[in-house]
């Protein structure tokens, strides 16, 4: 598929998801928190996606679940991207002992058992959506840091960077004015992938009961629906499709941006 077409499809899917999240109260046909007498009812004109085992309208739950997934994905990816960009930029540009220390820190985080860290944080601070976002963001920055470090190492040898040093510009000024702006393009593509990863992480946490019980999540819907399989297949199916479409949209956007920014990949496609 052409990179431009990938980007168009991804952006179209994302716009639809954002509109669904924004206008969720208008799109939802029922209150997603209300328990009805029609438990595990099949999809019908009254219940478009059927109901779950507690009588809640699955369609309305899926619609409101888009808010949770997009919020977690975008904010967690923003946190990890900012941390990774700063850490990787400093390591790659400064080099020397600082680079060695930061590289060891990155390796330590790569070996860190993220699942148990999430368990500890949730056990201490509670399973709120804010805590889930923070934990995902603070444990997923290493890939961005390594990418930005490679960019910074390449850029610090360029003529315009050496010229900036010659005229007396500070290291901080060079880092924020030249290194990060010129090395940020691959990070943008990587950040869209990070959004997909964060959405999947939140869905996984909700599926095993570690998500916020006070908000509606697609992973939470699937966790509830698995007890009713295969008879009430619609409970898991539609929320699963929503996760696939959301992750696919960010993946296509990331691939499209990556191909456009990288002439070699664009030519190969």
C-alpha cells in the first residue's frame, strides 16, 4: 500500500474515533452504566451491539470506551516521548560519561519487569486511570530514547552544530534549538506507534482486572464478556474490533509518516 494512502486511511479512522469520543453522549443510545433487565440480549434494533451479562448496552459502552483508550494512549505516549526525547538527546549530544550512564539507565529500564512495577504502583496508589497512564508513560520511553540518541550522535557532527559551538552558543541552546528540532521527525512516527502500544497495555491491564473500575474500558468489556463465550459472543467481539481499528489507525499513521519522512522507505514502497 502506498504511504500516502496509509496515512489517509489512518487519519480518516482516527478522525472518526475522535468524533465518536467527543460526541459520545449524543451517539450512545443508552446510559452505559445503567443495568437493564435484558441481560446478555442479542443485537437488535433496541440494543445495536446487544447487552452484557449485567444488562448494560454494549454499543454505548464501546462508544464511551473510546474516550478511555484515546486518553490513555495519547497522554501516555506524550509522557514517554517527552522523556525519551530529552534523555536520548542529552545522551547522544553530550556523549562521554553522561552517555554511558544514561545508556546503562536505558538498559536497566529495558530489563525492568514492567508488569510487576505496575502491580506495585497500583497496590500502593490505587488502580486509578491517572496511575495507569503515568506507569505506562514512565515505563515505555526507552525505545524513543534510543532512537533520539542515535539521531543526536549523528547530528552533533554536522557543520551547523559545530558552527553554533564556535560562536559560543550553550549546550542547552544547541540541544533545544538544533539537535531536538532536527532529530524529532523519526520520533513523531515512533510516537504514533507508542499510542497503539499504550492502548493495548491499558486494555491488557483492564482485562486482568488492574484497570480503573470507575471508567468504561474496552479491555474491561472483553474481560466481562469472556465469561459468556461462546453463547454471547457480541460482548467481546465489538470491543475487540474497536481496539483493532484504533491500533490500526495509529499504526497506519505512523507507517505513513515514517515512509514520507524517510526517502529510502518511500522509494522502496
